[in-house]
C-alpha cells in the first residue's frame, strides 16, 4: 500500500549530516542570550541622551532599545529616534511619538501662557487699566500644566494688575467721597445749618489736588474734576456772601438797637431819616431776610410815623359814594378830609375814589362852605397834577414796553418763551391803563404793532403745529385702515377649499409691534379727535392681537414643554450634550417662528438656560470627579510601575509571583488621563518586558542545568550498563563510588528522576540475566528512538531511512486508531529512558538531541 513511499525514498535519499546541528543551535542561542543580556545591561548603564540615541541606532535588540529610549527626552532626539525606529521597533516608536505629543502639548500650553503674560505686561503699561480687560485676561489664562516659571511670572504680573485696580478703585472712591462731602457742605451752607469755614474748603481742595496728581488719575471720570471745581467755586462764593450778609445783619441789629435806645427822645427819630438809614444798609437776599429784624423796624417806623387815614374812613368814603348813588346825602367834610389825606399819602386811586364821591354829591342842597370849596378846589388841582404825572409816568412805561416788544425778534427765542414774554408785556400794558389812565392812540398802535410783529413767529409756529396735527390725524386714520386691511388679509380663510390658511404669526407679531411704534411716533393730534382715534386704533389692533395672543399661549406651552424636557434629561448619559443641543436648536426655531412678548420671552429663556446650565454644571462636576479619579489611577499605576521596576533587583524565584500580581493589579486599575495613557502603558510594558527577560533567563539557565544533569545521569547509566555488559575490570567500580557519583548530580524533574533512578538501581543491583537483557533490548531501543524522532519531527540517521518510513506508517496508523489517547513525545522519551537496553554513543547522542 505504501510502496510508492519507499520508492520515492530510494530516489531522493537525504544527504548525510555534515555536523551536529543541535549543538550548534544551542550554542548560538546561548551566545544570542548572552549578547542580549549584555546589550540590556549596557542600555541600563547609559546616562546621556546622545549616547542613548546612538545606542538605539546601532542596537539589534528590542528590549535594549526600549530601555535606552527611556533617556530620550529632547524634541530633536525624539524626532531622530522616531524616524529611525518608525518601521523597525513599534514600541520605541510609540514611546517617542507619545513623548513628542506631550512635548508639543506642553509647548502649546507654554505659548498660550506666554501670550497671556505678554498681554498682562501690555496691560500693565497701559495708562488707563479697565477691569473688563483684566477679567478677559483671567478668562484667557488656563493654569493647568503651565510651567512653574511662567506660572510664577503670571502670578506676579497679575498681582501688580490687581494692585493697580485696587488703587484705581480707592482713588475713585476717595474723589467721589470728596465731591459728595463738598456738595453736602454746600447744601448745609445754603440751608444755614453749617459753620463751614474756608479752611475746610481749602483742605478738601488740597485732597482733590492730591487725587488728581495720583499715578492713576487718568482713570477718574472726566467730569469729576470739573464738577468739584465748579462746586468749590460756588461754595467759596456762597461763604463770602454769607460772611458779608452776616456783617449786614449785624449792622441792622446794631441800628435797631440804637433806635430802640432813643425811644425817650422821639423827636430824634424821624421816619424819613429812619427810612434813609435803613435803605443805606447793605442789601440781603430774600432767603436771608430776618423777619424779626424787619418786624422791629416796621414797629419803630409805625410808632414814629404821623397819623394816617384809617381804613374805616376809606370805607366811609366808599360808603359815601354808594350812599350818593343810592340818593342819600353823605357829609362833605368826611369825603374832603379823605381826599386830602389820600393826596398827601400819594394814594392816587383812593383820591380818585373820594373825588368821584364828591362829584356825585348834590351841592345845591348841601352847599359847601367857602373853606370847603377852597379846600376842594385846591385838592382837585393837586389831583389833576398827580394824574398828569401818573399819565406821564404811564406813557414812559408804555414806551419802555414798546421798546421791549421791538427787541424781542432779534433775540430768536423759542416760540413758547416768546409767547409768554409777549403775554406778559400785554398784561403789564393793561395794568398801566388802570393805574395811569388810558394810553394815547399812537402809543397803543405802536405797541400793538410791535407785539404783533414779534408774535408772527409764534403764530406761524402755532399754525404749523395745527397743520402738523391735522396731518398726524390723517396719518392716524390711514394707519388704522392699514391695520384693518392687514387683519382681514392675514386672518382670511381659503374660500376655495374651505380650509384655513395658517397665518404667518411671526409677520403678524412684527406688524403689530411696528404699528404700535408708528402710532407712538405719530406726534400730537387735536384733542377733540385724540380719544376717538385711540379707541379706533386699539380696536383695529385688537383684531390681530387676540388671535396672536392665543397662538402665543400655545407657543408658551411648547416652550414650557422644552423646559420640562431639559430639566428631565439625565446629566450622566453620553448623548445628553447632543440632546441639549437639539433642544436649544428647537428653541431657536420656535423663537424665530413666533416671537413672544419681551418679558415672557426673557423669563422663559432664563428658565430654559438655567435648566441647560444645570445639566452642563453636573456634567462638568462629573468630569472633574472623573479627572480626579483618572489622576488617582495614574498615581497608582506609577506606583505599580515603580514597584515592578524595583522588583528587578529581587531574586528570580519570586519574580513570577510578583509579575502575576502586578498584571492582575494593572488589569483591575481604572482609566488614566489620555495624555499620559500611552506613556504609562509603555513604562509598564517595559517593566514587564524586563521582568520577563529576567524570568526567561532564569528559566533558560534552569533548563540548561536540567539538560546537563539529564545528560550526566544518562551518561552515568550508559557507562554502568556498558561496564555490566563488557565485565571489564577497569570500568567495574564499586557501588559506593557509583552512588556517590549519582548523588553528585543535580535532581531532575520528578518524572525523569523516577525513571532514571529506577534504571540506576537496576544497574547497581545487576541482577541475574541483566546483562543479557541489556543486549536483547538494543533493537527495541533503536526502534523506540526512531519512533521518538518521527513523533518529534527530528532527523534520523540516513542509514535508517527505510526503517523510518516503515515505522512512520505504523505511527500514523496507531495515532489514527488511538486518537486523543495517543502517546505524546514526552511519554515516549520517558519510555526510552526507562528501557533496559544497552546504549552506544550514537544512540546516546540521538536521545540527548531529542531531550534537548
């Protein structure tokens, strides 16, 4: 069945081995391990970055390159190593890229910090520092991960800015306080309740001068200095006036005291002299007149004045006129006395009344005496004289009024003020008609023409206002009609389909707002039409505002729903930020579609923004907590890396347990900051690789020791068995010697130790027929060795190629029959080591090769 295999083997027989390949490979591995360990030690001994870069460029061992890469920190060296290892060493390239990213991030942070410091220094040089500039600087400053020197520099400059702001605030506070104190002094001085002295004012001015000479004086309000100066000048003038008025009051008081002391000599106090002396005193403003002094003066004047016509006599004269008109005959003497007394006192109007009463008397029935007639003639002559003087004085006053009216046009006064002045002039003209008689026609015509000419701008202004009111009235009616038409068109229904057309509520709201503003800007309207037009406008606008208010109520409900949705959003979900942005977009769309009244819009928006801000505040707080947790995790991982790196100095026996525990702790650890994740992972992997290298080296050394011990025990057993078969005296040692040599060899793995120990004991005991058993077992040993070489895939001697092919078929068939229970190579080797068969050197080498 398998004949073709044998034929093919005969045609292509393998060439004999040139040299033992196993020994060469073992030696090569040993040399490679030694070189790797030496390179790793050399990398760990490096202390300079340049030497580390050069070592990485020429080293062929990945672990050594990774260890040397820990020293590379500068950006040029990182870029050089990254370029060299980008396609050859992924771990080193990843470490270099991570450090470059971190370094660039630090450079960006440092650049931003330097820009903020430069801005702060520019602000420090500004003549006028504003608080909002410092606030903007604080918002642009981010102290996270900023180098310590830049942080310290910014702190110093910021402290200087804070000092300037504090100095500015203190200076403004002091200057405003000085102005307030000065104004309070002025008010108190006006009220007469202050005893302020010029020295106090001088002190305030000196303090204000100090404020104006301050280094931060440019930050004071511009009007502060001028207001203080004006207020100080006014107060100083008031103080001077008060001082002068005080002197005047003192003089009046002293004069009254002198007059009151001279009451015993009434002839010395003449009314005219008293009036002249009182008038010669300095005048006082009305607000500073002392009623007590004035009353004392009037009492003294009345006490020394001659008797005057009593009021009852005037009443009697009036009653006389009334009685004369009623047909009664009053006495002539009383009326004549009243006329003379009125003329003496200069009471022209009373004199005219008395003269009228006298003229109303019937002198035929009650003829006056000659004395009374003479007195009456003389009194009427005096009355005529006084009336002439009054008429002359009135005409002079009328000429002055005419002159004042002529001077009004060049003054270009406002219409209202001009009308007021003209009315005042006409009122004064009418009062002169009462006191000075009627005016000449020429004077009246001149005055009336002057007033009419001066009143022309006022009349034109009033005419323009009337026309403007009329035009505003027409505009108001047009505006009302426009609103009514717009209401009909905007709220109309689709007559063809019977379906209401959705009104453009935004346009309606804007229209209402525009028309309300236009109505406010119309200007004055005739008072008789104002109320009716206001009612018509309100009714027309109400036809639009009522449906608009209903729609706005619906819109308010929608906004309330958005606020509720924003308040119910969970802050800790991943998609919450997107959902908040979606709600904000919906809010903006609804706000654009239909604006609400400003107050309600503002209130709803504040509530919605508060709900959104609360979500972002919770997310920020959660992010801050997560950042703190990540920093704690980073600190713990750094401690784990340090502990694992420190474990390299411990004995290799406990490193496996330390490594297993470190990996378990590492897997249980949480997330770390993303910027440090790659770096800390690379550090941990480097520490793990270093520990694994130590463990691998320890395992290799243990394996080599086991191989040497196995080789020694196999050689010892082969030597004993060869001595038993040959019975050579030279090789026949004593049992204690054999056992001593066996004990000198290290112990093997339990399975091999048990098999070889049993074989050694059989050789030591050397029972009957044991030599024959050794000789008879040699063919079985050869066959089992060949079977083991087939199972291990190892090469066999060329001379056994045919037997190998035949046995290979048997091994294949046996493995197919046995399945999972087939014997493995380790069991086969244990079986060979326990066979009682004589083993020559060639068989021993084949067995050792399989064991390696």
